[in-house]
C-alpha cells in the first residue's frame, strides 16, 4: 500500500491525473481537508470524551442487563403497543443488551472517524480484467453451451423456465407469515376438555380404570383426536395431547400438581419431555421414575412429575382425570400448564 501525499488530488488508482492501468485521464479528487480534531486539540479532546461516554454507557447497560436478568421475575408482564403483552424481563434484556452493543459500535465508528489517522491510501493491484483471449474463449464456451442446450430454439421451455424462476421468491415471502402472530394460545392449550374420554393411542378404545393394574402403563390420547385431525387436518394436536397413564399404590403418591388429580392411584402425565420435546414412556415401576431417552432427564411421577435428573428445567405437566358413570377414564379439563419444551413467553 502506498500512501498518497496529503494534498494530492489524484483519486485512488490514479497518479498524475491518469489511471494507473489504462493511462486514461481521470477526474481529480477534491483537495484533502483536515478534520477539526486534526487541527484543534480542544475538538480532539471533545471527541475523545464522546467516545469514552459511549463506551462507559455501554458498561452501565451491561450491568443493567445482569441486574435485570437476576432481579426481574419471569412472571412480570408489560403491555407494548402493536407487539402485545410480553415478559418485562425480555424487554429489559433486549433493550439493555441491544443498546450496549449499539453504543460499542457507534463509539468505535466515532473514534475511527474523528480521532484515528486520516490518511488516504491506495493499494495498487494488477489489472482485474481477463485478457482478450480469455474473454473470447469464455464467450465461445457460453455460446456453444447455449446452442447445445437448445435454449434459444425451445421457446416453450425457455418461457416456462423463466416464469418458474420469476415466481420462485414468492414462497419465501409467504413464509414470512410464520413470524406471527404470537403463539401463546396455540402452544398453551391442547384439545383435552372436561369429560373427554381417554383412549389408547393404538386402538382408540376407551380405557376402564379397573383394567389398569398397579405398575401398569398405557399410552393414551383424547377420544376426539382422530375426528379433529380428519376435520381440521390439525396433525400437531397429537403431539401436544399425548399422555401416559400409570397406576401406583395411592399410598406411594407423595404429591400431585392439583388436589386429587389421580383416580385411585391412576395418574396421567404429558408424554412430551419438557426439555426439547422427545416422547417418553420409559417408566420404572419400582421407583416411579420416568426417563427420557434423548438426554436422560428423569421425572418423579410419584411426586408431582418433578425433575430429579437431567437437563429438563420443568416438571412433566399432569392431567387431572376421573371416571364417568361406567368407570371409563375421562379428563377433568385441559392441562393447567403448557406441555412440551420451553418457549418464548411461556412464563
Ligand atoms: S428431550 Fe428429554 S431430556 Fe432432552
């Protein structure tokens, strides 16, 4: 790299008013004007303080980020126009970290523009253009390829191909719709409702409480699942509504997520791991532990479905159940907490 003499009027790539490669005359650059901070020590000091202020503000914001992370509870909500109701800590974390990064960036730019050496340089390079022979060869290869492909001859193919390529960006734009709306309701609710029968997930037969022995485990779904899938094509309802039923001696139940949510020792839990959503049914009858095969999270079904090992951060949601007049198991309502892995705004 060669430094251009201060005061030179040649643009980059030129010398003595001529292009370095072609020798063609080029328009001159305006004369170099020193910046205020280059000639005025007071202005330079002021710029230095401005840069330092931005970096110091960034430090304060990073401390505020840490405090917000520790102090603001997940349950605190704030209402923001257009966006809706969101967690206060998410807003604070986003604002503080975003502003801190912004100030580091603007501070660095301000520093470079006002205080770093203001010297114009040029890097001389060899000519980037190919030789005339190489260009002619490329043109010849291209023309031969075009002729051999028949692109010019087959108008129908050419036009339909161009039409397809022109429409190709449309799916990408349509996919933007998936960015909203906020998924609160869809992720929070399942199709379980009061008095919906529990049926086996293989034969869709109703399950009688008396048919489940102590130590038994059954995979179950709501009786209306197939009907909903057929009428609404809502295939993801199965993942959210799948449950496992286990039966244990009522005396071994240490706690439940609601009062008497079992039926004579039969407990219903979501089948979807609260870590990243693997389906689980590895049940240890003796300990009442439910083990996820994906990352070994372990839940204690005899004690509220609490996590006792592994990366899952939340207990396994329990479904309150009872029986109908004929002794078939029915739900007492939907889950009281979202099933599956954590998601934004789960709270
Ligand atoms: S998905 Fe169950 S432990 Fe990771």
